[in-house]
């Protein structure tokens, strides 16, 4: 347990003064790099749990994001599973249900250890967090999600995409977010029953976002086709036979100024507890 606390402390301390900017609008939930939904005990095929997340946008907005997320990964068949995420968010003085995410994953075994994972799903506009456009964390749209991930004995490589199929509307305002592409490389090890993960996530906004006020023509938001590069460190371990704990922290590599969609972070931390079981 002392080693567990030391590892978690190192992960947190190394990120405090850095500039995190991992998108939390959905694309980071696709595929095997979604570290927080994993568990150590391979004798169980399913997990459901609760996860607390904290984020801060950094200057000049200085917005705090807090949320409790109900998540799960349920094996439907031997090589097919369904994952879900349903957050309850607190942002400044508003609170409510966030956008839900539902994905399905099919795993194809290449060899004894190597695997290919095909993922697809949607983010649903279920958000009830006070319809105030400013910095709303990419919520309020229905998005298509798809991904392909390859994993070996201690590493993984993946590519994912997120395409909004509608716009965010709020009174006399309409916001159209551009599609995202994510490229991921990960390394993982298990040391004394503690699973350690380190992921590099490159997220590219493929098209500049657009905004429209009332009957005025829509206009392109300058520099909204940004590139994000993030390091995500995490650890998970079993508290008991059926209960697991996981923590992850986002560490930035590139600084980002544009924050119209509310996904910029100066710090991101997640702490979750999952119940593992078989059906």
C-alpha cells in the first residue's frame, strides 16, 4: 500500500504546474486508452462504478469543472462488450446531468496476447447543465464515435474519431464544433498488483468551429482547429476481490489558448471505484 500511495503521489505532483488540455467532449472515452474503465482482476468480465473528476480551465477563464460519473463495461459475448458513461456535472454555479456516452467494442485476437479492438458509439445530447453557452465543455450535441486499437503485451496503439452530427443551440446562438481525430500510444505494466499506465494522446481538431448569432451569418472561430498533445498517467489496483480503485492525471505538452468549446484544462484528475463481477 505504501508503494501505491507513492506512485499516485508522484503522478499528481508532476502535473500540478503544467497545462492540461485533454478533450472531455467524448473522444477520450473511445477504445482501450479509456484507462479508467479498466480493472486488474482478469477473472471478472464486467465492471460498474463511480468516478469523480476535477478540472480547471486555467487563465484567463479560471473555471472549475467537477463531476461524478456513473460508468461501466459489460461483456455481452466473449469478444463483444458495451461501455457507458453518464456524468453529473457542477460547473461554476450550475449543476445537472451531462451528455451520456454509449459505445460497443469488438475484440479480435491476433495471437495469444496481441489484440485488435474495434469501437463505435455515440455521445448523446442529454446535458441539463444550465443552457449557458460559455465554456460548456463540448456538451449539448449528438456525436458519432469510432476507433481502432491494437494492444500487445505491454503497449497499445490506436486511432479514434469524433464527428458532431448537429449543433449546440441556446436562445439566439448556434455553435457548430469541428470533428476531432485522436492518435494514441500507450505503455502499461503490472507491478506488485498495481497496474501502471502511461498514454500519449494527440488530438487534432480537423476543422475550425463556427458560431452564429440570431439571423446573422455564421462566422468561423479563429484558431479553433487546434492541436492538443497530452500525457495521461494512471494507476489501478484491487481493494478487495470485487472492488477496484483507479486514478489518472492529465499532463500537458502543448499550451492551448482557444477555449470556445470549454475543453481546455490547466489540471485534470480522476479518481474512481469499480465493482467487478461476472454475469
